[in-house]
């Protein structure tokens, strides 16, 4: 097995088999906790678990690195002389880039009764991982945090870190807008314009900050501002932000569009429209999305065998192949030999390059 890995390759799709989220990870690395194990999960008809050493696998003389292993469990139910050949890869989520990063190559391993655990002893060094600027450690939940009640059809809520988060810790309050991922339809992202406001209860000079963000069901990254308001300004009684130990925070979320992963990629969207849903109008859309003539013409590629396909990620039903593999004229030419006795022979080869 490789003894070290450089996290270079990133992708948008989450791992296909298991996600393991560890809260208060920095506290684990500072404590005497030697290892953390995930719950058992199933993949390929077998049961597995992740075994992570927050400060390194001491049995391999590793320190100041995170060690990670994939362990095959419940092996007693397997027949005598069993072997399981596995192609695996480990990913770590980068909250800043909103991507899953890994070493560039997948690993092929052979599990058997004498070897039920494989992994990478030096997956990532602790200095790189713990540096908040690198984006691997985010919202380390040991920090004091308050959440508002949910509001809106997508179940929004405000996150407040009264003593700051990340670079705002100790000098500012941090405020974020989050959404319940279970309220977002599968394979759909919410493109949202948001505004966060701290009210000046004395002078009426409210502080407002706004931005745009793409909320996706595949990650749990909230968006907002780590240095929203300095603690010094917050605690100044003449400013009016904190009155009778009460702080008023307001949020507005405007849905600019629903981005569905299909044949139209996000980068292909030229224009989005701002929509304001209210009690008198709960439905918006495009009445003339595509004319039937364009849609039905096989040349345009929307219909294949009278079926309209979208490519869904990460689990998809996209059919890959060639639309024009052989002309009908060439197929029917008896001299070519492709059609003999009204029989055409089609073969296919599939090579599995890896399970990611």
C-alpha cells in the first residue's frame, strides 16, 4: 500500500458508497482518542467500516498525519478460503471548493482471512488538514453555535456563531444561511440570492450583507459571513445592535433558479430569472420552454428511440454509445457484409477500469 498521498484530484460527485462525517475533529486530534470507526455499511454485497486515526496509526510509526483504512467486517459468514478483490478510493470533502478530493489513483487490494484491512497510513498531514484556509476542516462543531427555527418551503435557518467561526473566531460574530438538505429534490441545486441583516435597535442603521450561493443536497455547506460584525461594535451600547441582551437577525432568500443536473450543465445557463414567490403567486416557469418541432426532430438529439434521456449524477440512467455508428446505405449494401441473410451481428466489450 502507498504510505502517503497528495490530494490533487477533485470532483463534484460524492463517493458512491459511504459518507462519514466526524464532528469536533480538532478536539479528537488534541485528545487521547487513538482511532474513530464508522458504522458498518454495505457495498458490493459485503459489510465494511472505515477506521480513521486522527493523529496517525501508531502501529505503523505514523504521527502528525491522518491514517485511514477500509476494513472488511463480518467475515465469519464467508466460506472457507474466501477472497475479495476490491478497487477502492478515499475522498475528503473540501468545503471551500465544494469538491471531493483524493489521491490521483484508485487502489486495487485483495482481502482474505489473513488481511482484512487496507488503507493509507499517511493520507493527509495534520497541518494541511487543520489549516482552515485549505477548506478541509469547516464548522468544527465544538464552537458555540445557535440555530434559528426553520422558515420557508425549503426549511431555511440562520446559523449564529456568537464568538466567531474560523478567521472570525474571537473577533467577530459569524452568520450563515443554511437549508435542510432533505427539502431539496434529488439531483437539484438551489441557486439563491440571500441577504442577512443585523438590526440596529436604536439608530435604525442596520448592517446588511448579501450574496449568491448554490445549495446542493450533496453537501452541508452553509453560506454567509465569518466576519459579519466585530465583537467590539456588537457590544458597544451606543451602536444599538445588542439591546437588553437581545440581538435581532433577519434573513431573506430569493430563489433565482432550480438547476437540475442533466444534459444542460450549470455553466451552460446564460440567463437566470429572479422569482419572488408569495401568497398570490406560488408557481413560476417558462410557458414556451422548447417547441415540439425542435424537440421531436431526431437530428437535434433530444429523442432517442422515442425516449428522452437526462444524465443524472451521481446515480444516473444515461445510455452511452454512438448515434451514427453505420449508415443505412452501407448496412444494406450486400457487398459490405454487415447484413447477411437479414442478420446483423452486434458485439460489445465492457472493461471495468475501477469502482470509485
